[in-house]
C-alpha cells in the first residue's frame, strides 16, 4: 500500500522526495500519526513531498533513485523482500541519500518467523534486541556530541517521557558514533531492565549515507501539538513535567527528537551534499 503527499516547492527552494516506511497500528500508532502529520505540514511549507509505504514490495534500486531521504518511521528490519534488501544496502553503502531510523528499526533478532537481517545487524552496530521496559518509563538523556549536525543546539540533557527503552545484548558504541545516551538511574518508575552504558541516539560513520537512529518512540499523543509548534518556529525551553510524567511545556526533548528532519530535510536539495556526518 502506498500513500503520497505532494508539496509545492517553497519559494526559492527545490522540491525533493522523501520515502517513509511505516508500521500502522499498535501502541506506537500516535507516534507514527504525529510524524506523518508533521512531515506533511512541513513539506507543504518547505518544499518536499513524502511517499508513505507499509511494506517493501515496491522497493528496488530504481525506485529508490527518486528519494533524497528514507525515513524508517518505526518500521522493523524484517519483512523486507530480497530485492528491497539489496536496493537498501546499495542506497546506504554508496551514499545515494540519507536515512533516519526510529525505534523498531533496531528490533533485531528472529521475529514473526523471520530470520535476522545480518547486514542491518552490522549497520546498527552489531546489536540484538534483548528486552524492553514494557510498562514504559521516563528518563533523562544526555547529549554526547553537541557539535554533531543532528544534536547542535540541543540542551546538554533533556527528558524523554513514557518510553520503552530497548535493551540490547551488546553495546553498539564500539561500532557507531553515539550522540546521546540515557541515564538509567533516572528511570521513573525505577526499572531493573538496564544495559549500563545505554546509547539511544547514534550514527554509523562507516557507510557513505548520512544516517541517524533514534531509539525514541514516544506514544504520548500530547506531543502532537508540541511537534506542530516546533514546525511553526516557536522557542524551546527546559522541560517541565507533571506528576504523570507528561511534558507541560515545549521541551528540548521534542526538538531533539525531530532535529534529524530539520538537518536532513529542511534545507534546499542543492545544499544536502554539504551536510556532514560529524563535525570536528
């Protein structure tokens, strides 16, 4: 199934195309709906259009040539056709565009009768899903590289409310560039499901494609308004949280969650190649 949202080019900007892979339904439905709504509204303003697909049947090397960015919006690394896998590997390894992955993109292992995709396993830092905080928890995240294009301008620490926080069998840090980690001692409510050193945002500098992965998959529908406010250019302040752990002001967490879109999408297509993965 394919759904396309067209956008007129913003004045003085070239229109470009973004492919969005989604997995509809479930507890992350509001996260996906929010992301799509945000992309649609921002594309209409800033000159890009999105094509949403719910499976990989259409993905071929030729099909991907039309897209500057692929957003794996909570879509898992399995249920891909063999041809789609080959096309995606070529796209990433040869830098044919950018990639932003969220949450389920790192659901690596054997699920629903599918074998683990070994290439994607390496791309994500050699990790396998092990556990998660099923009832969710809120926690504080800390930025590790404030000069990186994705994290530049984000507060040194920010709140992540009501998230699952995947735990992996190994730490991806030796194989990726970690941009932020979560302080597991800040979990509220307290959880024993921990990794120790727990990266939550990272990029793989070993491929040519610009890329960033976010473990975050906020299910709280309250954030919808905040994301749209981010698009309108409102200022951001430190997070304030009520007793239920919900954000009560526009927060740095929201800005951090969506900076990859800002860095990779909200620039003229002619300037995309000027973006770098790491800033010294």
